[in-house]
């Protein structure tokens, strides 16, 4: 009998999602004779049974479109806001899965999606995932789709900011996305010829950054480009977070653990404006006019790059082949030049960080880039 397959997209929107949906849907329908059902707005649509049949008309003309035709959300199956109350909707999701007689569910998303997919596997559902995120931080895959598009957008922005930096002899600080992993800042900074690159994995000393900029000025270079991942922290901030995490993990009561978690949330809420503070500090320490540009959601929107369209299509069509073989509980990962199947249990909850000895860090140092450490 033909398999019945469900698809959802979860987490932040990302260039290439529609290419993945199209690749998976067309291969599943036309090559393997499957019925393909889309769930709207991520896990919320799965919990509330919001569906759309992914027929030929739905899959036509979407390859180059940004966003996702299925919509997305950051809802978690076990913690969903229903009527203003946090509710565990896992049972409703399981019921929807069986109501539609699904043979498998495909979840397309980032790190959080991989964890949520594993929870559904543990409830007995057949799940396969595809890795998407502009942060490129999913464990056990060398690449995620969406990253190449965001990298191109961030690099173009840095290129454009070079001209105003040189014209006005300014320091230009550019904030790019990346809460806990700095792949986007690293590669965009290298590609854009940034003078300073700050990553979440490498706490910085603002005095060392200012000193590097002053040395540039003394050598006759009257401008500097500073690329900052949004999750970057100073050495002092990193120590504070480490202490808060340690207190949370070592808490001997629910009350103490809750208090530590709240302090962590407060820290991260306040940390949102850290790039503004960094910009002001650099201007004060160097005496040079300093301006900040935050790229924000510009990096996630618009037409996917050719590389992301190709990669997402490859992932989607290969996913259909995996489903046809009735292999479940895995994510399709790019390792080297091949797609590999990685058990969700091996990667969920883990993150791919930039190691301090990564070849691109070494390359940056060799061309004079400062990392603030």
C-alpha cells in the first residue's frame, strides 16, 4: 500500500524551506506514489489538526520562494500556549498522526525541532528530520540549508558598509545572527574582510579590541569593521553565565533551581542590547566615531541562494527515498560530500560550535583579524 506521509516546518523561517518541501513532496508523490499531507504552523498545526494536501498544484512554483508555504512556529509539543496556558499537547499530536493513518512524519527544522522530533519518536511515531537553520549549528552535519543564503546577505551588507566606513573614517559594528554558535559571523567576517570578529564561543576583552583598532589607526588605516554574533559575550559576562548555569545545575531544591533559571532568563533578556553597549565602549576607548548596524531578520528572508536550493532539493528527494525504505528515527546529515543517516538520539540536544582552533580562525589570525581573546 502507498505510504501516507506528513510534513511540517518548525522554528524560525529559513531560505530553502520551500525547496525542501517541493523536493520531498514531488519525489514522494511522483516517484514513490505516496500521499503527502502538510501540517500548518509547525507542531501547533499537528496538535490542532491544521492540514493541507500537498498536491502538484501546491508544490508548483515554490522553488525560489523564501519562507515556507506551510507556515511555521516555535511551539513545542510538550509546552504549547493554548488559551494563555502552557499545555502538553503530545497526546493530541499522537492522535492526529493516527487519525490521518500516517506512516511517517517529516519534521524540517533546527536544533529545537530535532529535540521535539525525538520526543515524538519516544512516543512511538515514525519520524525523519531535515536540518535547516541559518546558524549552521546542528550537530553531526557539516551544513544546514539556509546558511548559504544568510551568509551571502551578511557578506553583501559588510561589503556595503565598507564604503561608508572608509568615507567617514568610522568604526562600523555589524551584528549578525547566532545566539550560541558563531558560524555565520565567522564566515561572513572572513568573506567581508572584517578587522574584528566576535563569536559566542570566544569571550572577548573590549580593551584588546580597542587596542587592535588603535594600532590600525596608528598604521594609517582610519576605519575598522567589527562583525559580532548576537550571542557574543565579554569575558566578564561569560563568567557570570557560567556561575548562573553552575548554580542552576547544582541547585538542591525546586525553588533554588527556579530562581537560578529566572536569573539566567533575566541575563539573556538584558544581553540583547550588548552590541549597543559594545559600540559605545569602542567609541569611548578609541575616540573614533562608531556606528552600529543590526542585520536582524534580513538574513532569514527572501529568495534562497542557488546552493541552498540545490542542497534542500537533494535533502528532500533523498528523504523520500529513506521513507520508501521505511527507515525512521533519523536525520539526514551532510558529512563530507555524502548524505548520511544519523539517529536522532545521537544528536538531539547537542550543538555544533566553532572550535577555537578551527581552520578559519587560524586563517583569520593570519590575515590580521582580531577575535577579541
